[in-house]
C-alpha cells in the first residue's frame, strides 16, 4: 500500500466489504465481508465509526482512521454481482487508486476459518470480484479472502454461499471475522508481503 501521498502523509485507503443487502442475507457466508467491515468500524479512532448512506455512490460509507491511516470503509448497497459500479464511484469520489483498494470477500477455495491475502489474479467465479474488476478496469487491487469452505456433496456454489454458517461453524465465525480484520490492519501498517508473511504463517 502506498497511497496518494502528500509530503509525508499517505492518502486514504478504501476498504470494501462485499455483501448482499437486506436482512435475508445477514449472517450468510456471502456476507462475511460486511461482518468484517463492521468489526473494523468498531476499531477506528477517535471513536467507532458509523455508516451513512452516500447517495452519490450508492454505498454505505464511514470515514475514520485505522492503524494510523485515513480510511474509507464502504459497503455497496447494490447486490453482489453489481458491486463494481458503487465501489468505483467511491474510489473516484475520494481519489483512491485501485492499488489502494482492499476488498474483503468470502472465498470457497480456502478452508473455513482461514484468511489469505493477495493482489490481483482471477476472480474464481466470484461475481462480486468480477463486477469489481470490470468496473475498475483492473484486477490490481488487494483481496482479503475469508475462507468459508467448499459446498458439501453436489450442492451448488450459489446455494452454499447464500446459506448461513452451520451450527458447528457458528462458534468460530467471530474468530474468522477478527482474523480478517487483523489482516486488514496489517495491510494498512505494512506492505503486502510483510502482511502475507504474518497472516499466512498463523
């Protein structure tokens, strides 16, 4: 992360929590990005951040400082597969480069409870990431990949990610949320490689 710099102060990072809007999707695997974003909002200074509707971008946003860095926390108010437009609008409004965008999302190719970080690469069939890459015009943003595991048997991926965590998984979901939030803070404090070394060795 380098940011839009002045003499010695980096510009804001845009932290996006991908999710679907509405109570029907609360607590589902696909909405883990929003759960992490709320956790990050509780950690901001000088006080916990609160979200408000930003009509120009169709996002719920909060501005604050996190890990001694100015941040914009954003949740698109559109459905997952249309996330790109609102996120790109927020990035342009706050003059944030795509390389300073951190996207938190569910990842079925990672074991439940694990967190992995990467920049760029494919979208792995994730509709939210696909929309984001198309709208930003690049894949060169950072992903915080929260592992939700793979669907059992022949269950369709779409059905699996729109379900809530199982009773066995639910006690560990708060730890996944905390670990993903910790990973975001590491990204804000250090470069990607340093953050990866810490997160991936845990």
